[in-house]
């Protein structure tokens, strides 16, 4: 068994750690999918306002890949369909009224072990759950016509305030195994599952990773296992989604459950909760008493998206992070000695001793400036990539150099810590993303 | 300090878009954020950020320069007293020196700020804190006897030609403070070429600097020669402590080391460059010592041992505060080693092979500033080659 050890990176000591136990909260009255948040997808509707849908019925499909449809996470009435500019579909909102689901063929574990690729693939496509499988490069929804080199599953959540995924897998071991077995049929290569502490698993190569965040990022794990080279396509699936796929095969229905952390320095009662895919954010923060201005983030604090009170949990997200949306402006702050309550830095530039959890706010802590190459990026990027040079080649739109410097292996989420640590307050991840977009257009 | 913040908040609308002072927004912004930090919030990406910003980076470098400033002031007073045949207390020395330094600092910051403001207003970019470091460095590499108008001209040249024409901090290719000094060095060599000592003492008082002594004599042993000087104490220990004439901040290796430790602990300078430079200097000096013996050359400088090179002239100051400047140096870790080693080696070469310039560090760093992108290019090509080999498999 391969043991990956990474040294670069950082576990941000942010306050508001969620409880280990998962609690039940009242379910969201409406759920929604946000088609425009899926990268590179041209959504085409399959329902109209006022239609009744069951759990698992298709809501819309992608014009560029018509086989790929999105399953409804709820049974109820299509309440609103919101359009944006040029009639792009922005939101499909469903008011939940029941639990009726579309039932398809179910498999036993032995049947899964014997099944072939077409059977598995068509079952996932019929179940409208192919959207759970994403590909690298580009980190977008996969194409069912591709056969991936390998499939990678990261069973490690190293991002700040994320779900204790080991416990989730432990409690859903059977479904997880079924999902892994099913996925193993889709590739000619292997399914790699990376854990902190290895558990026994069939039909997959189990490996472990140790080290700080971003150890849990699947891109880092691919890089240290079998790097992506030009022309390679690798599929990735979130561990919670492996369970969802496993349940689809074992029970024949889509179970739109997701375990979500509601946490962060802005949360008054940080907790882990049972939720449905696409829940309204305000239904998830029902136990939080928010008095001061608070920013709601769907996803983790490094890569999540800002959402409004009436916003919805992102399709792939399993965290709602709350941070105070305030900025403190101390007099002559740049001369302050600092303390573990007022300053948090990866460098020794402030006297902030101890391992105290820090109450982060949305303050940028400085203005955007030109790059000062102090290795702030290199120190938190556990990849054989020269981030500074890659960044420059993207700004120069030099496609050839981008490829030479390892663009294929990069995804913006792996560079989030670089932006966090950057003294010049540059959003490195956003530039990496723009490089990937350019790459996708040109290659 | 609430009242000050209230005043700033009150006058802010005049500087905003549409206000009658709109043009001077960078000046307002700089004042506001220097006094009260920024009010900017994240909008996407990482919603939280490290507390370190460029303002803090720059102010930490200025703090690292303080030991050199304080010692520099004391040394000026000490050298004055020495030339007059007096003995002063350390506080008298400090006051005498401060009286010499403060006008230089004032002129540097005045000229620097003026240019920074002009460029920010005209080119509509924010005032960069980088000029604080540049302006803090310039007085330390000037002799105490420098005329103030030359300080103003050199600072202007350094800021404008060394930095602003490239687009400001982060885009410059040469260290602006060194550009300022090089400008004086070649334009007004009488004042600053580094062969005669600079002491604010009685008129006409003169002597040779430690580096000029072995450079001027033929076929002698450098160390014996230095020990024989009676005008100044050019023993190794005294030069390490810094009680010798020289530019304001460069003489005391000890106090520069204190600043270096501060920079390394805070991570504001690359230890690779510093260690590389010491290795380069030691290696090249050992080689020249060996060559001197082997060839029987009459060049006395070749016999100067490495540990003397380390404490003489501007080497320590240049390596700690100039060579480690992250923007103009190499940007890759491997490149930093090469860059440092070359700076150390070139310093010895310029010092010993070319006796017209007894001070070699400044030229070595400027030369390597020019070559830094080339070094990085080779490091990057190395990285690319490895990756391409993997792709080919």
C-alpha cells in the first residue's frame, strides 16, 4: 500500500469547529438546483413551472452531452424557474411535499462485481446521477463517452471545518463499497481511494496520505500517485457521492442525503447536520443566532461561494461556513506586535504564539499589490509546480509555457491556500481558473 | 485616535470619484491605510486571509535596518571625535552622528515621497509602501559627508529610473537603492568611489579605506599591511564590530547580522541567498589566495583572506539587505543559491582583480540583478525538462 506524505501546506486553525455527532434539523421546505453554477454546461429544461416531480426525475440536461441529466433532489412541485440573461436557466426551485422516488433496477454486491461497463454506465445515466462524476483536467462534469485512465476518490477532508468523512464512510460502509465496485467498472485503469487511515476495500487500490491541507484535495493525491499528462482524463468522485451512487445501485433509488457542517467563527452553535441536496441555506443555519453582519458561504472557507440568506447549498458542497463580515481597523496596525487573538499568519511576522483557534473575519488584511516573491505560495503548494512562473505564463496567455509548467495537473482549489497566504493578496486560484478556461478553449 | 479617523472619513468624499480632489486619491488612500489599515474585504476565493500584507513586509525590513542606523550614528560621532583627537561618551557620539544622519534621511524621504506621489497621481496607481524600504536603505549606503543635494538627485534617480519607469514596486529589475548609489558612484566619483575615507571631521582630513590599502600596494601580504595602518584600527575584530570609517550603515558586520537574524526569523529574506553569497565569497577568496601563492602575483588584494573579505566594505550590508530583495533577485529556490554564490564570487573578483573599484559588492549585486531572470530561466527549463520526460513516457 502506498503511503503519501506531504510536508507543504497548512491546516488553518479557524474557530467554530463543528460537533462530531450529526444532528437532525427540520428539512428545507424548498430545494433548488442552480444550472448556471455548473462549469461548461448548456442547460436545457425538461420540466415546467407547476410540474410535479419525484426524487430522481430529470430536471434538465446538458445540450453538449444530452445523456447527462440532473436528478431532482426532492418530490414536489416545481415552484419557480428563474432565467438570467439570454434566457440562461439560473435556478430551478422545488417545493418539497413528499418522498416519492423513481425506482430503477437494484443490484446486489455480487451482481455489481460481475457487471460490465455498459450496465453500470447506463444505470448511472438512467438514475440521472452521472453529474456526480467529475473529470480532471478542468474539474468539470465528465463525458460518459470517455473512458478515464483512472478514477480517484479522496476519502480525506482536510479543508477547514469540513465533515468528518471517515465516520460517514464507516457508517455507510456497504454503500461506499458498492459505489467503489460500480465505479471500478467504468475505467480500464484502477480506482484509487485515499484515506488518512486505511480501511479494507475491494475493487480499489487503497492508499494513505498524511500531512496538512491540501492533503485531502484529490488533485494533490493524483499528483502524488500518477500525475495527469496531456491527453489523460481522470475521473473524480466525492466520497459522499460514492455513497449516493452505491445506494442507487443497492436500493434502486436516488437518496439525496448529504451530511453538512454548519460552522465557522460566525456560527453560534457549530454543528454537523443531516440535510438534503440543494437545501435552502437559511434552513441549515436555523440553530445559529446571527446578530452581527455574517457572511454565508456554501462550501469551505477557502473555496466556497458567497450565498445570500435565501440562497441554496451548492450541488457539490457539504459545508456552510459562517464568518463575521466585518473589518477592524486598528490605529497603526502595521506596526502592531500582534497577539494570538488579533493576528494569524503562516509567517513569524507577528508575535502570535500558541495553537489557539482564530476568529477570522472577511477582512482582506491588506491591499492588492504586485507579487513580492517571498515563497508564500511555494510553501503551501505540495506539488512539483512552480506557482509563480505558472501564474506569469497565464497572465501572458502563453499556452505552450502553461502546458510545459504543468497546467494539466492544476485546479484552482489546490491554489486556494496560496491566495490565503499571499502577502500581496492576489487571488491565485482565480487566475489558475482563467488559465484552465483559456486552455480548454484552445486545446 | 477616533477623532483622526473621523476627520479622514469626513474628507474621504472629496477624494472619491467625482470629488474635487479625485486626482489625489492615492495620497488619501495611502494615509488612510497606513494609519488605520485597509477596510477591504474579500469578495470570493478564500474568504479569509493571512494577516501579513505588503505594508507589514516593508515595515519589517525597515525595522531590521534600525540596528545599522543606530550603530551608524554612533560610529559617525566616534570617527569625528577620533579625527579631532577627542574622546566622547557613546551618547555624545550618538547625538553627533544623528545630527549628520537626520538631514540625509529627511532629504531621502522627502525626495522619495515626492516622486512616489507624482507617479501615483499621474499613473493612477496606489502609493506603494516599497518606497519606505528604498528610502530607508539609501542613507545607509551613503557616506556621512555626502552633500544633501547629491542625496536628493541620487534618490530621484533611484526611484524614477530604478523603479517607476518599470511600473513601480514588483516590476523593477534593479534594486532602486543600489541604482541610486551607482548613479552617484559614476557621476560624482570624488565623493563616493570608496578609496578615500569619509569622515565628518576637520577639513582636509583624509585617509585610505580598509579595502583601498591592499588595493594600492604591490607584492605585500594584505593582512600584515592592514595591521600596520596606524591612522585607523583595521584589525579583523574592529572591522567586524564596525568602528571603522565607511558608509553610514555598512561598517558593522555585527549589527547587520542582528538585522539579518530578524529578517530570517520573520521570513522576509531568503537564507539561500545569504548562505550562497558567503559560500561564493569564501570559495572565491580561497581561490585567489591560492592563485596568489601559485603564480606569485604582485596583486596584494589576492592575498586577502575570506574572513577579511566578509567584514570589509559593504559586503555584509549588501548581501543581507540588497541581494535578498525578493523582486530583483531570482524567484526560484535553486536560482537563489546560484544568485547568492555568484554575488559572493563576483564581489571578490571585482575587489581584487580591478583595483579601480575597491568596493565590489554593489556592482556584483547590480550585475546579478541583470542576470537573475537568466538564472531563473535555466531553473524553469530544468523543471520543464523533467515534466516533459515524464510526459514522453
